[in-house]
């Protein structure tokens, strides 16, 4: 004869525990704070000699916000994200056997502001020298696009985190 305690749990409790464990193991977790509000993107103020850099960053910022469902139309009352591209430097980072530069480092500094949020970002990207000047310039432009994409993703991520901790 089985004890009354053994029947209390039974298969129903076992299935419930398995279901509960599966729920927590799926990767979902409660999010604290409120979700980040949508943003409008102002034209990027470019303080560098690279005329296209501000436009590239603004486009990457819009792409990142749109991908997260946070891009608001310019006519909305949503907060405006303002960015200043403060510095863009390209310096040799490696030397080839012929004595010239074999690789370069492209570094950027940005300042972001939106309502009561402000942040400064910095990042860098490496690129190789091409077989000629045109090849090197093509590599530099590709590195600039990669760098602006990375900084835009980091900027939006930092904004979302800051909004959660409000």
C-alpha cells in the first residue's frame, strides 16, 4: 500500500515542474524598466574633413533604429537624437617589407544627445593598403562604413540600456 504523501505529487506535479523548467530554460526573462522610446534622427554635425562620414553615420543610425522598431518619422513628437562626429583619424598601423604602410587604423569619436541622455562613443577599424592609391581608398571607405555601422549599433544599445535604468 502506498502512503498518502506519495500520491500528492504524482504525474501532474512532475509535468508541471518539467514545464516550469522548460519555461525558464527557453531564454526569456522579465525585463525591468520600460522599453526605450522611439527616436527621430537629426542631421549629423560633422566636424571632420571627411564630408561623407556624417551622412554615412546618420544612415547607419536610421537603419539600426528601424531594425529595432524605434525609428520615428521626422514629423513626430518623439525625442530627437543629435550626433556630433568630433574626430576621424586614419594612421598607419603596420609596415610592409618595402618600407611603406601595409595597414591603417581608422578611429572615430562621436557625441550623442537625446532629451536627457548624453553619451560619447569612440571606436576604430583596421584596413589594409591596396595595390595602388585607389585600392587603399576603397579599403578606407569600406572600413569607414563598417566603423559607422558598429558605432550606430553601440549607440542605440547604450541608449536602450540607459532608458531601462530610468
